[in-house]
C-alpha cells in the first residue's frame, strides 16, 4: 500500500500525493511548473532539490518519506 506524502513546493503551496507518483504530474497538480527540456533525463532542465538531494523530475518519482513530508526547491547549477 502506497503512502501519501506531503510536498512543500517553492511557491509556498503544499500538496499531498501518493509515493511513486511522477514528479511532473505532482508539480502540475500543485500549480507549480518544473521546466523541462528533453523528457529523457539528459538535459538537466528539470532538476529540483528534494530534501537537499538533486533529482531530475522528468525521470524520477516521488519517494516515500519516513517523516511523510518532502521539501522541494529549484536546483541551481553554478555552471549554467
């Protein structure tokens, strides 16, 4: 049975979704736009930081969380 995860988005909104949900769909449902480019994981346009770990939203899913919560920030690349 998949658990609900509370996601805190950069724009101040919090939403819940089921662990295993697609990150892009979770963001869309929250009214938050994650930039995308290739949709295959190679360009890095969709990188977000989830609890301090950078992931590529186009190829990742919302993980389960022991605390039941995840904090999302936009990733920053100092070389871009």
